[in-house]
């Protein structure tokens, strides 16, 4: 059965900045963002910014980066793709000149027919209604709204007036605020959120206009949704907001995305995840199950949102819990060498912004992980990081501010396992691979019994020292699940709540301790659609809506499973 683990396992291309005027370029970074996902002629396609191509899959788990024709605007941001009849329509963002559209009946081989545009836009989205009428949405600004208009289906030019549809409202909608954990109140223009990345869907006669909020560099980058009775509104905020919100875990962020129904009728949401260290646009792409509840509310399940999920190929429960638990967080790690600020323990701290880096003179680096007891291991994700990688621009003729690396430099490694630390066997050998997967995910569905893992024979692009931000191991222990956690949740003002885990009798027993917690909240006891993973004891969540009531539950997890907590009304 196919399994995936966020971020999606695909080639994320390097972006090499250019020298602009007298400003020296910063470090290179990998990037993919703003994904538009469609199902077309039996395959799934994700078009993401700055990839020079399209990702193709038959099962939503295994993706291949395929090149697109150079005549398409591949250096423009936020590609938008929709199916209309026999054609796929493509466009991307450009604000300094008119944006053209392209259409094709064959995504990979073309040809692409150019349809001239007559105005510029940023973050486009095309929507075709059931009656054949065509609508267009765009906008990316911290002082302008998401706009919409109707298009002529033949010329793809506007035939109606432009309407302002969604304005930011961070003083009443806490999740729209900028800053880590939505911590900055909107007191000036600079602290206003970017409202961007529109995507429209229709369900049971209602129109769901999705939009991204806050800013792509924050852990709270997510998607909200407004609902209306017509394609151009008026729209009102859905009660369940934000719709897509993943502020915790190994790699946070779930903003500026798209929502698609697969061949079996399951709804999926793909969106942008954040690293934002080498550059604020250092980003990746994630995928999560979504759906509409009995009241027509759009939701997205991001509980344990960067753990492995399975693709059954048939209709599935979008709220099913993970098959495999995280085994590696906080476990003992050692290495052949370390550099200051980048110890081996960073590889198991569940934070993509920290990594292990070997010494510069370490010619054969290795990383060792001790799970502290033997487990049945089913999935391993190996995450490589870039540490201040400065590269010359190979082609100044392409792009305005950067060159996108169009060659593939392989990422190689060999992974060993052992039950006792003495006798070793190879789990996976990619020491001769020709692929470049910086977030490679290895599945052993039948399971492998081991306690120790060792990563060796590493080679990464541009002959840099390999850096590991996470060697993440998933499986299932045979011990006790954690006890139900005690917690205190208190509302602070209109937009924030503080959740604290309370240590109770027996909570520190080795056989039932929790490795972490999943905080769930929502506007009704049976609609706990929002979540945050916590590897600590206290967190402030700034995603509340002014005047809305909330209910909270805290689940505990360890290597052996998940224990559900009790639902409580949020106290004021």
C-alpha cells in the first residue's frame, strides 16, 4: 500500500540568487510552493512555484518531477492550473506586465496554445462553474483584497466588473496575524497580514473561496475559507476557520494551497510548508486529507500532519489515525563529528530549522541513532538541510533575481540497522543513486526489527558537507500507551489561548510516559478540526476568532499509540 510523509518526497530545486546592483547575493536555497493540484486523464499533477516543471503521480504518494516547455512562464510565481473540457489551462503571476494564459490537451508533451492576457495579477485562480461560466480570482497584498471577476470562456478576458471579495481582518481573526504563533498584533501597515493565494471550490451549491493568510515565512502560514451563494459573493467567513493550519511538528505551515477530489472521491488539500532560514522563500509542499462535514463545513485533517499517511485507493476516513508512531524524537544520537551549534541531537529534535553538521574536515561523516529499545520499524524519513551554501550563478540570462538549477545533482546515502549495535544490516542503499531527494521517505510495510540506525556514505549536491535536520523513524512499540493527559486551557483576550499540560500521578513512569501531545480545538465538541503538535508542556495558540466559543481536547502519544483526552469548553 502506498504511504507518503510530509513534506512530499520529490526533487526540490535549488534557487541561486543573483547579484543585484551592488548587493552581494545571499545563500542558495531549495524551494517549491503555492501548489495547484489537479486530476487529469488518470494522473495527478502538482504545479508548484520555482520547480521548472510539474510533479506527476498515479497514487498521490510517489511523485516525479517532469520538465515543462520553456515557453511557459516557469520563473513566475503561483502557477494556477484548471481543467476545462479537454484542456488544461495554465497561468502564473506577474505584476509588471500582462499575464498570458496557456492551454493544452497533453500536459507533458504539449503543445501549449498561448492565450494573450490584458492585465497583470498576482496569485491567480481560475474556476469553471457547472453552467460553463468562468470566473477568476487574484490578489497578494497586505493592504489590498482578494478580487474576482467573470471571464469570457473563449478569450479568457474579463467581461464583468472587478469585485473586492476578501479583506484581511486580523483584529477579529487571530489566525490572520503575522509573527511566529500569530504573536504580532496588527498595529501598523507593516504588521498587517498578506491575504493571498485564492482557490475556489463548489459543494452542494455553495462556493468556497479559500485564501492564504499571515505570511509564508511564519509557522502559522495557513488557509482560511469564505462561503457564498454565488461565484462572486457576497462571501461570509465559514464558522470553521482557519481551514488549513499546521503550526507545529517537524515542519510547520499549510498555506497557499489547493483542494482536489481524487479518483475515489476523497478530498485532498495540498499547501506550502515552511523552513525559511536560508531565505524566507525556502519552502516545501505538503498533502493532507480534507472533506465537508454534514453541515457543509470544509475541514482539513492536519493532526500528526507530518507523520506517514496511507493512500488506500478507495474511499477512506479522512480522520483515521496514523498506523505508525514516531519513535525517534528525543532519542540518543551520536556522530563521527559535530560543528558548534549543530550537534547530532538536532537530528532528532523534531525541528526542521535545526540540524546536525559534521566538521569540515570530516571526510566520512556518519550519524548514529539509538531508539533505546528494539522496535518494529516501518517508515524512515531522512531530511537533508542546507547550511549557508553560496553558489555562483551559472546562467545570468534567466530569471530576474535568481537562477533555478535545472540540472540534477544526486543526494546519496546508505542506511544501516542493528538490533544490538554489533551486527549490522543494510536497510536501504542509495550510495549510487542518481536522484536528488532531500526529504527521502523509505517504507518497510512488513516492518524491520531494530534498535540502532546508522547513516553513512553521504554525498549531497555541490560537494557541501551533509547536514541532517531530521532522521525520523516511525513504527509501533508493544508497550503501554500514555495515560490520559491533564491539561489547563485558558482564553487570553479575544484571539489567544494558552494550553498547559499538567503532570499527574504516574505520568513520569517510563512505561507510560508521553513523548508529545496533540492539541485539538474547534467551535463545537464534535468539530475539533484544528490541531497543533506539542513536544513540551505549554504553548500559546493565537488562532482564535473574536466572539467565537471553543472546545479543547489534548491527546497524548508515545511509541505505543495515542490516548485521547477529554473535551472541555475553553474557559475565559
